[in-house]
C-alpha cells in the first residue's frame, strides 16, 4: 500500500476518553499497523467523508522479482536477506510515523495539531477516520467548538445530561455547536445579553428533542436555519384572530415570549431548561401527552401571565412557586394530587383557574378571595369544603364549576342575586337545604345544574325570575310538592331536567308549549300521571324526551311524529296501553327507544323498518305483546316491572335507570373546546382547523 493513499472508511470512535490510548502494533507478516484492544462505538453513525488511510506498510517483492533474483542467491542468503528486509521495514515504519507527526506539526501550531487529532479533522479540514467521544461529542464537526460549548451548556443543564449520549440535552448540544447552520458564537459567560440568542436556541432544541419533535403534527420550523423567533407557523383561528403556532419573540431584543403549541402530539416531560426562557409570558401546551411534574424552574418565569397545560398526563402537586403576574392558569384534565397551596391567595392577578378533572383534595379558601377572578373550574376532584352563605359573596366570578366533589352545606342565597354569575354547576356534591324564594329578577345566570345532591323543599315559583336561564337541572334531589307552573314562563330554556325527585306530588305533565326552544326534557320518576298531552308535539326542537318510570296511561299520541329531531325517546315503566299502528314513520332520527314495561301491543314494523324508519340502534319492548315479536328490539323484556334481566350486562348509553348529564363543558352551548373562550384571548381549536401558512 502506498503511503498517503485515501479510502472511503467509516469513522471509529473511542469511548474511553481520558484513558491510556491503545498501542499501535506492526504486523511483520502483513506489514499493517493496527490498534490493539480498541473498542468501537456501535452507536456512532458512519460518515461518507474521505479520510486519510493510516495503514502504513512495505511493498515487498512480488513472485516475478523473486524468480529473477533466484540465480544469484542461495536459500540461506534469501532467508537472511528477507530478515534484513524485515528489520529495515520496521525501522522505515518508525521513521515514516515520526516524519508524519513532524510534518503535521510543521504545517500548523501545536494547538491546531491537537485540535485536528481530537476533532477528527486534518490540518486541511478533512475528517480523520478516528474521532473521540469526549463529553458527549457525537463525532460530527469540531470537538474544540463542542468542548467550548460544553462548559457553558453544563451551567444551563448540568454536566451529566449534556454528556449523556442521545439525551435531549446532549442532542441539542451537538446540534447547536455543529449541526446548526447559523453557527452562533459560543458565549464565554451567561452574564449579560450577548449569550441570550445562543441560550434560547439551545433551550428550544432541548424541547424539540424531549418532546419527540419529529412526530409533531406541526413542526413549526424548529431546528431550521431561520432565527428562533421565526420558529412558528401562522394559522387563522377565525376571521379576527391570527396566531403563531410555535415559538415567537417580542421586544427589540427579540427574546422568546410565547410558546403556543396545543394539540401537537407532544410526549415527554417538561425539561427544567424551560426556566431559562426568562422573558416567557405565554406558555400553551394543552391537549398533548406531557408527563411528570411541573419543573420548579418555572419560578424563574417571572413575566409569565398565561399558563395552559390542560389535557396532558402531568402528575405531582400543584406548584407553590408560580409568579404573581399569572392571569390564566389552566392545569385541568391531568393527574395532580394534594391540596391547593395557600400561597395562591397572593396571586391577585388571576382571572381564570382551571383545576378540573384532577385528584385534588382539601379546601379552596386560597381561591375564594382573589379580587379579579372571573372563571373558576374545580369540577371532578375530591374537595370536601363546607360552603356557607359568605362563599364567593360579592366576587366577580362569572363561571363557577364545583361539580363532582364532596362540597357540603346550604346553597348560598346570594348565588341567584349576583349580577355577574352566569354559570353555576354544583352537581354531584352533598349540598343540603333548599332553594330560597328570595330570588330577584336576574338576567345574568344562564346555566344552573344541581343534580345529584340532597337539596329539598319545594321548587320555588320565583325560579322563573331567572329569565335568561337556558339550562336548569334539579334532578336527583329531594324536592317535594308541586312543579311550579311558572317554569313555563322561562322561554329561553333549552334543557330542563327534573327527573328522580320522588317526593314530588302526583300530577299530569305540565303544559310546556311555550318552551319552544327546548331540546332536552326529562321528567322521569316525578310521579307524572294521566296521558301524554298532544301539545307536546309543538316542541319540535326536542332531541331528548324522557318520561319513563311514571304512571302515564293511554296512547302514544300520533302527533308525536312531528318531532323529527327526536333521537332519544324513553317511555318505559309506565302504564301505556295502546296498540302501535302508525305514528313512527317520520321519526327517522330515533336512536334510542325504550317502550318496555307497558301494555303496548301491535306490530313492530312501524318502528323496525317496513312502514317506519330503519330502526333505532337501541330499542326495548315487551316483545311477547307484539305481533310476530320484535325483530329490531335490542332488548326483549317480559313486561314484569321486577325483571332486572332485561338490560343486564348490556351496553346501553346508561343503565335501565337512565340519567342524563349535560354539563356546560359538554353539550350545553358553553363548550370550552369548541368556541366558548377559555380566556379572552385564546380559544382551543381542533387540529383540522389549523392551517399552516
């Protein structure tokens, strides 16, 4: 082999940096030089860059040359000659290696020579075949530049994370020092402003690698050659609002001020390095799959006013070190535990708090005196506070969700006389007492849900003074007496649920013909008697009608065929005793139909498809009473009220005792995920509505 020839070879990386380097051994049989006992890094990526061949050997005579010299040489002489050749070759090898080192030193100073060996490049910039894995260096580019960056990045992340191969910090360190086309100057100190562009670019790279950036729905130009302030994509949420999806800056000094990336298929924990983005004011990462606890380095984000981490998989306790500048704090739909920190009472700027759907416990006193609070979502936790008459009295709260907890005490009278409360959801708690008659005319409250508590007494006739109410749910309580006729005056009602109040007096179904906006009506288990009034057919917007478990008699009115939007019709467990002939032909939207435990007869064809619709996906009936049975019945019952096997182990929308739950965050028109603003500035939008520009 000729000295100085070049071949295409993958780089070899030594992992044991700082240890004694392997000895170079000359093979007298092949003439090759080899490294003894070196270890190959199997994780190192091959390179296609031409490298200098370091194998140095002697060109021995070939077979023809040996034949030509055989006539003048005896065998012994030949053996002696070859021995001499071997000695001479070994000496020449040592001489050549020394000359090579000397030439390298002559072409550049000592520091350049050292850099060329360590960073894998020759004096002319060509890559050597052997590189060194030093402090997590991946072998690509300049080791000298990486080592300079290593020390400053270790101050940000700690030495171990940066040094650990393939960690997010290590990958970000290698990228910003040698992979980033901008090749920013490496700062010598973190003090001052000169280092900030380098720091924030590195931090964003850490986020990218930690959160599997290659799998994001929107890459937002992360790790591109553009300025990090432009690592975003614009999208139009609606006619008025245009947002930057990704990272963006503000101010003349171009500091990262906002990271807005909801619903972007992000996974992983929140790195502590995020605390180095000290000018961050807005952080929205809701609707992803982030895990672990919130890092305590958030304490350094002293300008943060918007933090939205809803709908992730975060754990641990709520932080007690967040800035007092926060206005919007959304940590709902995670797995947080423990109590609300008392220090939150000092966060006077809070406008909105979302802690719903976690596993939080204890009291909420720290939140009830915040002077600017407008929206408080605490539903689906384990709070157990006793509420008294002073609870939130005189506050500016507009939306209050305490549902699915263990709150107790009496419902504060002032709730219905507040001038700002719009939404009150206290469902699934342990409230007692009654609803006060002292209700003044109120045009503010739109939503009141109190189902599944222990509230008793009569439903006051003054409830109709809540003139703008669209949702009223008093089901599952202990109300007694009469259903007030004044409810018919609440003409804005869209949802009316009074079910399962078994202490109410027996009475016919009230006349609700004036409630033309009603979409869902449930009077189940309220001791309704008499016939189903034909006037119910005027409620043409009905989607759900539940009159089950009452004492209704007579026929199913034919006029009900005008309810073409009806999807859920529940008439089971009554005393209806007519023959089904016609009437269901136009109910094409029916999806759930429960007719069992009555005395209905006739043909099921009017429901199952021959003369009627294709048939509901769930239907129950006393099949033996029907002519030729019931082909489309999902559940065939015996008509015996005590028969519990009719629905057993079946996947109904609910069990035989259907309970309809319409929460403001679901289908009542106040869905925070589809248009009802979570804050005054940001609305969560489904992915399909994001369009990159």
